[in-house]
C-alpha cells in the first residue's frame, strides 16, 4: 500500500510543498488512493489560502463603478436608471446608501448581483 505524506500547512514553505504534491497527483483517476490524496491536499491548501489571503467582501459602489466602466456608461446612465441625477451623484460619492428600489433596478436592468449590492459600502474618505 502506498504511503502518502499529510502535513498541516502552517507557512509558505508548507504551502509550496503542497502545491508541488498537487501538481504531481493532478491527473489521478477518481476513486483511486492518489485521487483521495489529491482531494485532501486541495482542501488543506484551500484552508491555508483562505486564512493567509482573505478576500474582502465586494463593495457595492465599486461594483457599480466597475460595471459602468466595463459597459461605457457614465453617471448620467446611472441617473437615468435611478430616475434621479442627485441620487446617482450621492450614491457614487458615498454620501447616500442604495435603497431597496435602487438595488432592484441595478439587479434587474444591469444584472449586478443583488448579494453584492446589499453589502455595506465602504465609507467615503475625507480629505
């Protein structure tokens, strides 16, 4: 029976070792001990990466700005969607929060994920 080394991934050196092992066993066939080893290493690696490199929750205002940029839209397009020039300016300036009506409009018309739009936006930076 083949012995497989399992290590707790505590640092970048352990992480590099695990990635090398994953590369070695990448083509393992499902149902084999090698495949199970690959799955265990993948889980351990994912846990380490999640703790070492946490991902911030997406900011709804940044997401709106990204969508506008990617689609060649400007603040006037947002104002048209929200039916208010001043509200579009206040939202992009982080002075007013999105209302449920705004969230629905952005989700329904621009297909921005509602779970991102309902997140609390970062505060405006004074300065």
